C-alpha cells in the first residue's frame, strides 16, 4: 500500500476507533460506521492534507488544483468511506 494512502486510511480508522482493518477484504469499508459530522470532519481534514502534501496529491489526484481538493476528498469518502449512521426518529 502506498505511504500516503496508508496515512489517509489510518486517519479514517482512528476517527471511528477501527483497529486491524483488513483492506484487502472485499467491501472492508462496510465494517464500520461514522456520523455525518465525523464524515464531514474527515473530508475537511483530507482536503487540507491534499492541499499541504505534494506526495498525497501525486497518489490520489490526476492533476492538482485548489478547487479540486474538496472534490477529491468527497469522492474518496463516497468510494471508501464508512457507512453513515442512520438518524431515524421513531413514529409515535
């Protein structure tokens, strides 16, 4: 696994307390959940990480543009992010 991708996935795991995730397992990203707030916080972190880290941009982005960091972060979460916890209210 590439160095920067490993850093990004470790951050994602830390946010939900995930330990020993087998990233080779099919649909590994379905094993944990996070809230929308956690997901949004990760997107902000990842966009900032991409902006500041040239090696991470090389690994994840085809081209680098200030407008693209958040877009790439959202796409990464869409593809590989944890399930989002459902917030349902029971009908009375």
